[in-house]
C-alpha cells in the first residue's frame, strides 16, 4: 500500500495560481504520477517503487518545474514537453544555486517523464545538460559536501518520526499503532501515547548532530558516556582512556543548537530502563553499543531521507568525520581541524591549546 495520502498533491504556491477546475486536473495528474513512482518508478518491470522520502522530496521540485512552465507559457498546462524540460535546465544553469540542487531538479523532471514514458508512451527524455556534483574528480568522495551537511542534520530530525498522536483520526491512529508495535516489538494493544514520544525522541538527532560537530569515529560513538557531555560550556570532554588513536585528553567543540539537542536527549534518556545500569550515551534499540555496521545503516537511511545520491560513493560513519575535518580546515585552519578530530601526531599535541574552543565553535556554525 502506497502512502500517497501523505504527499502534498497541490502545494500552496500552485494552488494560489490555479482556478478550481485547474486544481482538480493538476491534482488528478499529480496523484497518478506520484502513486506510480511509489509503486513502480525505480524499476517498472519488477514493480519496484522509489522510497517514499525520495518521492516526497522530489515532488516539490516537480511542482516547481510545472509552475516554471506555466510562467513561460503564460497559462496552465499539464502537457509538459522535453523542450520545456531542457529550457528549465538552461534556466537553472544560470541560477546562483549549488550543482547538487540543480542536479536534484533534473532528477525530479526525469521522474515525471519516466512516468509519462511507461504509462503514456512518451519518448524517453535525454537531458541536454547535466550538473557535475563531484568537483571535477572521478574518484568517489567519502565525505559529505558542505551542502549535504545541513541536509543530514535536518534528516536526523525526521528519522523515524511519526505524526502527533492527537492529530490522527482513529483509522490512521490504528495504522500507526500497528507500525509502532512492530517497531518496538510489542503487541498493538500495549502501544501507548508514550511510544509516540519515543518514536519522536532525541536519540538519533543528538547522535548525528554530535558526530557532525565532533567528528566521532564509530568506536567513539560506542564508547561515548554521559560524563563526556559538558552542556554548560557546549563541549565534549573526552578523557585519554576513552579517546581513540591519541595520547591526551580532549575538549571538543559543539554548536549551541547541538548542545541543546544533546541536553534534550540526556533528559529523555533517563526515562528508559535500558540505561539504568550503564553510562553509555547511546545504545541501539536492542540495548547494544553502536558499531560501524549499525551506524552505516543510520547514515544510509539519513541519505535516503535527505535525497542524497550515494551511488558509487563509499559511505560509512567516517563520511561524517572526514567532512568535518575537510571543512574545519577550510573554515579555520589545520590546527583547528587536528584538534577537533583528535589526531595523534606530536604536532597536534604541541598546537593543541593554540585554537580556542570558541573559535572552533564559530567555525562549526559557519559549516552548518
């Protein structure tokens, strides 16, 4: 069963441009297109659809494409053509936007024409333009770009979330209760409003945001304990015995908003019995310490939510760490990056105190 009812078929900007009859026509076509993409879009011959979040994210760009066509034509039309699409790409090429954004717009348009190709026999669209997102290198990148970092932050806020309990009709509430029963491995009758709060909790956002700031290695995520957290000073204090690949204690900067979310998680953490006998900062749903494989699963899901293409990229939790190191070096200096990443070299130790915590916090704010 697809989740078409959860998608905005006629977003507000389009609704404001159209009359009632046009809205009905546009809504009908949008529903047909998005429903097909969810059920068949990825591989029509195998009835394999795109992930819901992929369709949701790109549906807004599809709508922008339609509205641009209406502006160019001076009227409403659902009969978009390949020429319209190629003109839109040339328009995007002149915009002061990232190539990643432009490429996502191209992919959104391709999804529309894929639907038209398979359902209505339209000839396949071969775009005249493409937008490079690899900065001129053919080597797969193993770090998040500056544009992708805030997308991952935002995706963490959406990860595993469910609608508010009070906002659901009895029918929808029943479906979500079944989902939560499976997710938390309990009977449907035992699902309570507290399970809604748990699903919308702060564990994953705090884990992801802290890792983005502190460039945590997988082993450091596993070793992280509540005693590391200094919310008042917005830092992690990682002692020598818990630190990985270094010979000293470290004070690692956090953004103010990361510290806020981390504080929310520490409060929530106290309500879960699995943490009663441990100082572990984060545990999996099965009460295990996070490992590289479980963290990779989290990152892949975040990329799916954020509509980040991971094709031919070596994605692991180190993708986050390498990103922080890359942009900390560019935003601040090498000493700041080496300190924030807790590198082992003697030079790092010698220069450790030369980069104030406050300076590194400012760099994190600029990095997003």
